[in-house]
C-alpha cells in the first residue's frame, strides 16, 4: 500500500496517520507515513501496522521517486516486504497501483484505487486482494495529516437591532467533535444547522458584542474565531 502517501500538498515534511480495514474478514491496523515532498520529488517512509494481507507486521517501507512538473508520476518499488509495487499518480490526486509477488505464496495480487483531497491533506480509497481462485478480499484505507480546523465566518456583522445572525462553516479533514459559541454580556446564543451552522444572537445590550466560536475536530485540535456584532445607536436593548 505504498502509493497511499504520494499526493499531499507541497510541503517540507508531513506525518499522515490513518488506518486500513479488511471488510471481508474484519481485520484492521494503523497507518503512519513520514513524508517529505517537493515540486520534483517525494521521499520518506510508509508503515502499515498489523496483519496486512494476513501476515505479520511488516517493517516500514522507504520510498524516493521523481514527480513531474504537473504533480504526476509513476513509481516502481521491487522487493519490498509487501512485494513488488507499481503504479501512478495524476495531477488531480487520483492514485492507482498494484502489488504483485506478495510474500507467502497464497495471495497473488493487490490493487488500490483512491484519491487525495490536496487542500485538506486527506486520502480515501479502496483495495482488492486476489488469490489463485480470483477475488479474495476487499477493504478500505484512509489517512490524513492532523491539522487544526478552520472556521470560516465574517469578522464583523452590522445589526439594526438587538438580534443578529451569522453563518459559520468549519473546514477540517476529520470529524467535528464539538462546536461551542459564547457571547459577551447577557446576550443569548443559539446554534442550528450542521456545518454550515446558523448562529443567532439575541438580547444584545452592548454596542459591540463579541461572539467566540470554538471548534474541536477528531484529532482534538481546536480553533477559535471572533465575530463582532456591531449595533446601530439608539436601539432598544432587547428583541
């Protein structure tokens, strides 16, 4: 499964974490990738934990190969602990590769197909494993670079009364664990919807009410954003 790491955004170094799961037999394991990526080269190590292909825990696999100027490339790694690996990556993040000569003699070939979301730094794909009789098992594989969520919301909202609304969207490459919102003074806050969220603030009495939006993702990384509700002068302090 070497090719899972090949198309991340251009960066000096990244660590991708994730997992693989055999849907046919229920086995699973962790995935860790140490990646150094430039415009012309990808290098690092790829480490699959657990009984991959029904065998033991293989050692980390090193890789080093050239990329074309558009981000595409082909790769061949022969004699790895998983077998011989050959595949390709495309500029849009599409990945396809095949593993043959799998140690042990029981399995004949494995194929992985998937796609990277380059802006979010995550990958999702599927795999198939063959033996001498044909298709033997199917599964899924996923990995991402842990990073704090981003909250997209305006920094300032002008209101003409004691009530205001703002829409906030949380961008993250894993699940949203929690979203909390608080406001200055005695203002009342309600949240509805599900990413994007509609945040309603009522009973504002201050000329400027600071709203604090805090999002925590599945990696327990947290981000806060401040939105200022600015009220017109001379208005009543309640709805």
